[in-house]
C-alpha cells in the first residue's frame, strides 16, 4: 500500500497543528518553511501538540529542492508570504500536482494561480484555530471545520484530512467560501489584536461584542455589493458562532502582534476597505481597525 504524502508550507501554529495530526494519522508529511527555530524543533522533536514531549515525525526543510515532485501541497503561510510560497511551489510541485490554500484574507488563490496556473490551485477555508506555545508545539484553539470548493483533484487530500480527524465539507461557490471567512476574520481578528483578548473574551465584553457584529455586517455589505451570496444569513451571528466555538483561541493576528511580526491586516480589513471603495460602499469601521492594527508596528 502506498503511503500518502503531503507537503505543508508553513511552520507556524496551523502548520504545526496540521502537520502533527496528519503525520499521526500515517501521512508522510514534509514541512517547508524559513523559520530556523521552528525547523530545528520540528526536526528534533517532531510536530507536537500541547502536552506532548515527543511529536509526530515530519520532515522539515527550508530547501524547495528537497520537495521536488510533490503531488499534494497545503499552504498555511501568512497572506503576505504567499508570493514567496508560490515561488517555492513552482520549484517543487509536480506537473500534475495540486495545491490547497486554507489561508486567511483575499488574493491568496490568485497569487498562487498566477505562478502555478489556475488548474493546480484549489481553495478552502478553515475555522480550525491554534496557538504556537513554542517552536514546533501547537495548542489547538477549539473545534473548527474545513470547507473546500468542489474540485476534481481534491479527493485524495480530502481523504487525508478526514483520516486526521478534521471535519471536512464541500461547497460549489468559492467566492462565498472566501467571503464567508473574511466576514468572520474581519470582525474577530483585529479586535482580539487591539484589545489583547481571546476569541471567547470578545463575547464577554459588551462593547467588543457589539463592535464585532458591526464589523461583520459592514464587511457583508461589501460582499453583497459585489454580488457575493454569503453562506450564512446573519453575518453578526456567524462571527459570534465562530468566536464561541473557538473561545479559547488567540487569533493569529493577536499572536502576530504579541510576537512583533507582520500581521495579515492588509489582506483582511485592508482588502475590505479597498473593495468597498471600488463598490462605492463606505467601510469606516474596517478602515479604523486597519489603521489601528498597522499603527501597532510603529
């Protein structure tokens, strides 16, 4: 029997979580990244979940040439690293290989497809969350799902994800898929980063809770103006549901702020502002949190 093989781009919280669960399920996982401390920990201890002293064995490398011939790849890097990830994949993805992006924000699929070709890129979103406790160690952030667009080549990768215990669904409308997650991320992530709160703590703070709903509805207004049919009827309720299901999770944006590294604010709230301008829809709340999170870098 042939062992399933998967290339994961990214060695942060989600990359480590997915690597640990997939490798534990018997998938042969290679993790490609550029973070020296993360790579060193993965090589020595494997990909670990919180509480594990020894994790699932993975191959960790910073050399795309070590990954040549990959037929299945999962992209879990930050949105601002997507162009570089596409260059890595151009060097290591097999001619008939397939890339699945589960990243936050808008434009990731387009960046990958521009370098690899549209036929080799599939789109998905996930509400699975994780925090990085230390290099190579991920703390799961509550229950989440993975939703994939319908794609004729995704069957094998979908099977791998299910074997690792992930809840996987499929939908036909990729635009609704991306915008549904964007509405939720635009509402939750910047507030957690600015207020230093976990997802669940937003629900306990009356002002933050109200603002979360307002951000979700403002973002949904841009989607509607662009002709996107969202996968839920109530944007505010959708954000609240995700915050509740991932209550203990610290958003990736909060983790980035605490680590002093670039955030994905430009690909999330910044993208909402830019598209709102194109559609003639005011986005004052998205603009405000976009500028406030960017001001944290100064």
